[in-house]
C-alpha cells in the first residue's frame, strides 16, 4: 500500500483545483509544483522501498507456508 501511495504522489501529486487568477497565486502555484518536481525522486525511492519490502514479505510468507519440517 505504501508503494502505491508514494508512487502515485511522486507521479501526480494531489489532484486539486488551484486558484491562479492573479500573478501572485500563479507564482505560488508554480513554486509549489517546482518543489514537488525536486522532491519526486525521493518519493519514488520510498515507493521502491515499499514495493521491495512487500515483495520480501510475500516471499517470506510463501517460504514459511511451503516449508514442512520432517
């Protein structure tokens, strides 16, 4: 779930309507988008870590389930 969350956030941010009706609001919106672009690689790294952890836990669960002591 964390991988989906961080991957989506890094890719799209949050879908919201922004008021850019004047130059100040437009400049603020642009600054925030620029910061999000700079932050995106770190957020994608969190998504990759979450996906890797989920895969490792899945493989561990399969290994425990299929392991039959004799």
